[in-house]
């Protein structure tokens, strides 16, 4: 009987799962930082105006890693089917939830006296307050992000499989990009609604956003994800080529066929 480490498809699934979960988890952890895309790229500010609201291109740092998650979702779907993606999505949600529970537990620990002021010379007078501020993201944002991730993944899988049944092995770009474009529309609005509209209205935590602001910010974030999805297209083909060579064309085609069952 072969060990799982003697089977290329098993090793590949472990590697893809590790990349998928790691990027999703890190994206959640760094999501509390809002960065300016224009300043980062050293370009002139791009001001948008929509539904009576305006702003510049500012996103959470987590958006830097979500494209990798999108890519891994499509690759895993291609070779392991909806069951593989669904299993990893549920596992990722559980691990993200566990990580934030541990972070909140760490925030509740009494800090050592010397540690609190250990970075005072670096401009951080109270390191404990800084730690809590960085990792203490609002509970509604966490819940919204996790729920949106799950909704987006389920939709991505279903749409990917539907498109593939009609196109077969052709038009990889269509099923990969098409599934991401549709699923991320819902993802973009679900997280904002829970965190800044419905959540505050129900719980009383914070002031709910005006509906026009909710739609405007959601659309800007969605357009950003759509652009990234199209930019990822060459990497999708490159990844397929590398994995087909690793698995062998015969085994790769067999896995892709089984993934549709």
C-alpha cells in the first residue's frame, strides 16, 4: 500500500492546501491596515465619485493576498473538484476563527512591565496598547469577513463547475476569471453589510453606514478585485502548465475529469 507521500496528487493537495490556508489566514491578520494604493505606487491620487460619495483608492492590506486565494481556489477546483475546495474552505474558516480566539486571549494577558515601554525609543510609548490596536479588529469585521469568504468560495466553486461542464478543458481563463468575477461581487458586499450596515444596526456597535456609502465602497472594492482577477489570467495558465508537468499529462487529465463528477 502506497504512503500518501508516494502519491504526487496527495503531495500536491497538501502543498496547495498550505498555500490556500496560509494566505487566507495572513490576509485576515493584516486586514486591519488600510493602505493608499496611489502613495504605494507613487502616483497621483485617483479620486472617485459615486452616488454622492467620493474618496481615493484605499484598501485593506488583505487585498494583496486574496488574489492568491482566488488562484488556489480555481486550481484546486480544477484538479480536486468542489469537494476539495469546500473541505479547505470550511477548514480555513475554523482555523481563522481559532486564530482570532487565541489573539483575543493573548490581548487579555497582563503585560510584563518592562515590555510595555520596551519600544518607547522607537515611538511606541505603550507596546501593549499597540498590540491590542493592531490585532483587536472589530468583531463585526471578523464575522463579516469570515461569512463573506465562505459565501464567495461556495459560489466560486459552483460557477466554476458549471462553466467547465459547458467548455470542457477549453477556455480555462473563462471559468477561472468568470467564477471569481461573479463570486467576488457577493463577497465584496456581504462583508461590508455585516460589518458596517446590518451588524451595527442590530447590535448597536457603531453607527451604520448610509446605504449610498455602502454601495459606493462596495463597488470600488469589487472593481479592484475584478481588475486583479484579469491580471491573474497568465498565472493561471502558467500554474496549469507546471502542475500538468509535475503530475504527468495522463494523470492530470484523469484528475480533471474526476473533479467534474
